[in-house]
């Protein structure tokens, strides 16, 4: 945020008296000096103004120079009888209250009753001095008497030359007392001893109060009016007395060139007392209870001067409205400037930002701009102009934010298109390679979700969803077509392969069935042979048994057999031959049974 707390006085190295308000006799108008306006407008922090008024040639400028502790470079002082101060002047170096950091500036005014200007002119200068001052000092020579009271007759014109409101001014003088500054009466070249009616010593303040409350009959009506106005309009009053700064009359003409050590010590002490009092008791310049900065003070003066030039009376309430609106305008201008500076700072590069980043940045610079606006324009935030200019600032920031978001989105869209091309590559490759089938579609959806998650993570900006939608709108038909083709082709390929395998299997099954049929036929044939051999075996066994019986019979009939031995040998040979045949048949039967078992297992 811009530091608006305090102007650095060391940056101003040319302290001098500058004219604040000038009167242009050619057009009979007052004008605010541009150099003074520029100086005032840069002042920050609490400021106060001590203004001195009084009859011309009464030493006002000299006393001010002593109060601000300057000599030749201070307010102009002339040894002649002519008035040397025209209009209202300001010395640019303040006296600073180090405890409160209050900057107190001193203003010198054109002396009244010079004979050169009219009473109306003097009254306007007097009114401007009252309106400008935090502390108003009236300078006069000698004691407070009827003559010096009459010198303050311009106070009786205050209610005519200063108006609090632009309507219902019946009680204007009483209300004016709430807006008038502190009042100090400076009694110059005062030589009398201050005592009351009982001959008791009194303070200068008590002396002033006695003089203002003096209602003795010999007083003139003008004097009574002045006293009444001072009591009504100036609630905070004080008085300071000063001896003549030098004793030698000849030194008075060059008194401004004399160093302080050549001035009377008592006078120096009195100057010190007044300076210390001003430092301690001068309050910041206010309007409607609000401390004014230099810019506000300058706008207030400009408003009063403009009214005088138009032949109107300065109205405090109107000046307040102008001050408030000016502060709102200034707050708006500085908040805009800060906002645009921050926009360039955070969005000056070509690097796109995420939605979260841009949201945080815009919130930060918006808050800083609002803070600046509130700091300047937030004097009594419920003023009539605050919300109006706050809305203007809000509209300005909204327009700038939308533009920043659009530009950032443009950069993000370019990046997002690159991201979407990158993260969709794997999905495209899988589709091109026809890796998806009807049985593994969940793999496709897994890859598709991975593509969406990767895009969401790497993409940025408020339009990233639209970029994705635009991509899907353009590529969705292609993706779906590729996916369908991949599934169909995979299915067709698998189907053809299955049919081919089935045909081969059918051939194999047919061949196997044919072999089984042939084997069954062979088995049947062998079974028939085995059956026949079994029958032959039975017959042979029966024959064997018969032969055995015969053999037994023959053995018993040894003698007979011996006679017929030749026949027996032949019979045994025949039996042996049959046994060999039987053994051969058994082997054949056994071989056939083995083949039958193998055929059944196949």
C-alpha cells in the first residue's frame, strides 16, 4: 500500500514563504496560488495552521518569523509605513510537535485598515483566515481598550461572510462557534501591569476575559457587538503579552535583521512561551470533526475562494461536500493507479497461471486497492459520495479482472491444447493398435479416465473444461469409431480362428471315429477267432482227456500196450503236436486281447 502517513520534510530543502491566496485587482477576484496548492497537496499526516491577523504595520510578520525561528528568509518585513503583505502567505517549513508528530504551519495575512483596500476586502481576508486556521491570533498594539476592541469589528461580519449551512441560517452565529478556531489575542508593546478591579495581579487570559465581559454603560454599540461575537464565536480563548523587542527606537526599523541575542530577553522569553503554548495546544485542522490533509485543506480553500469570487458567501457544509468528493476522486485515482501497477507486476509475463493462482492474485491486489481507497476516501464512510466512487472503483476492477482472466485464459488455452495432445497420445495409440476387445472394454475406460485425470492435473485456467469439451466434441466420433472397429475386428479375427480350429478338430474327431470303427471290426473278427479257438480248445481238452483215459487204460494193460507200443509212441507224438498247436492258439488269443484293449483306450 502507498505510504500516506507522513511527508518527508527532508525532501523539501527550499523552505520559504509562498503566497497562498492572492487578490487580483484587475478583475477584483481572489485566486489560489498554484505553487502553494501543489505544496499543500503533497502534505500527509496531521497538519495545523496558525494564522495571524491584525491592523497593518503592527509587527505580525516579524513575530511569526521569531515563532518559526527564521530571519531574512521568512515572511517579508518592511521598515516603511506601507503594508508589505498582500493576500495570505504560508511558510513552507512547519514547527513539529515531536510527541504527536503534528505539523504546524504559520500563515501571515494582509493587514487590515491599510486604506488601500475596502472594508469588504478586509472582511473577506479575515473570514478566510478564520476558516483556514486551527489557531487564530489577533495582533494589536497596547492594551485591550475600546479602540482595540473596535479593531476586531470584522468579527461582527463573520456570520455574514461565513455560512454553516445552505439553508436555515437563523441561528448561524451560534452554530458558527462550533467551527471557529482557538483564539489568541496578542498584545504587542504591552507595558502595563495586569491587575483586576481589586488591584490583584491577573494572567493575560484573565485580563482578556475581564475585557470581553466588561459591560459598562460607556461602551459603544459596535464595541458591545464585537465583545458578544468574540464570546459567541470563539469558545477557546487566550491572551499573550509582548514587550517591545528592542528599547532603542532606531533599532526598530531593522529589528528583523537583528539576531536574537540583540533582542530583549523578556521578549525572547515571551516568544518562547507562545511557541510552547502553540505546540502543546494547537489541534489538527478539522472540518466536520475530520482531520484534514493538505489536499483536503487546499480543496476547502479553493471552494471558499470560488464562492467569494462569485459574490457568494462561503458555506462550510458545501465546502465539506466538495472536500469529501475530492477525496473520493483522489482515492479512486490512486486505487486505480495501484491496481494497474499490480496488474502489470503479476501479469506482465507470458506465463499462464492456474485458476487458483489468478484468484489469489486478483483478491490480493483488489484488497490493496480497496484499502488505499478506504484510506483516502473513507472519511466518514457514510458520506454521500463514498459509495458512488466505491462502485466506480469496483466496476473498474471488475473490467480489468475480466480482461486479465481472458488474457490468462488465452495463454492457458494454448497450453491446454498442448497438454491434451500429450495426454491423449497413449489412448490414440491403443486405439490405433486395436488392443481393445469386447472382453476388455474396462481397460479402455481405465485408459480414458487416466487421460481425463492427467489433463485435469496438467491443465489450468477457467476455460480448461471448455477446451476438453471442445476436444471431445471434435474427437469423440473418431474415438468411438476406432473403439468399435477395434472390438469388431478383434471379435471377427477371434471368430475365424475359432472356426478354423473347430474344423480341424472335427476332422480329427472323424478320423478318430473311423479308426475306432476299424478297430472294433478287427476286435470282432479276433473275438470270433478266439471263440472258435476256445471251442477247439474244449474239443482238444476233451480229446486229451479221452486220450489220457485211454493212456491209463493202456498202461494198465501193459502187456497189451507193449504189444502195441509202436502205436502209443505215435499217439504221444500226436498229443505233443496238438499241445504245440494249443500253445500257439493261446498266444494268438492273448495277442488279440491286448490289441482289443488298446483299441478301446484310443
